[in-house]
């Protein structure tokens, strides 16, 4: 079983490495592009980890998966969060590590007063969708042409889980 823990600014270097890997391996899966992260100084990632609820899964001491949730801004959406920055290294896939981490994140979010978590996932990412459905996320819509990468549009399914 992987060790799941909240990431802190001290984890910025390893977080930066896995984020860049995710963008290189799956550039159409993220709203940001590789240049948006690759050119950032380490302080950018330290700030990111200081201001968001980012988690990491460690297997034999190595960071193998990451995910974060951003809290809703504003008085009327403080009960919501958005799951973002999800990526698992190939050696972590198919082992239930991501499911373990997202479940831990949802437990923490529930304790913090969050009532629902939403996410966006490209419609062709069947493995991720299967994991999300297994964890209780339900599709509530599709955002057409949500991602534009290398001249190709990708639709995203919108999913929600009520905590």
C-alpha cells in the first residue's frame, strides 16, 4: 500500500518533476501546457503547494502519483472543491494507488466542510473515468472542445461526487 500524504512547499522539487512528466506524457489531459510549468522557477511550485490542497502517493519512498483540490472561491461556493493536477506515473497505474489517494483527499475535504468535488476528464480517458466512477463520481455534462492541443480539440466530461 502506498503512503499518501499532503504535499508541502518542501516537496516542490519532486512535485515539479512529476508535473512536467505528466505534461510531457499526456499534454492533452491538462488545461495548462508544458511551457506553463517547465519555465516556472521552483518558488512557483512552492507557492502552489502552499496555497492548494495537494497530495502525493509514495511507493518505496518515491513520488508516484499526485492530485490536488482547489476550494471554491466566494461565499456561495465554499462548500465545493475541484479536483485538479491528477497524474500517476506508469508504474503506479492499475494498482489502486490513485483511488487510495483520491479517497484520502475526499475524506480530508469532507472533514474541512466540503460537500461536493467536481472534476473534468477528457472523454477518451477511459481508465481515469473508470476510476472516478468506482469512487462515486457521476458524469453531469460534457464541455465540448474544452482542450485545444496541437490543432486538435478534446471534449471533457464533467463529473461530481457528493461527500
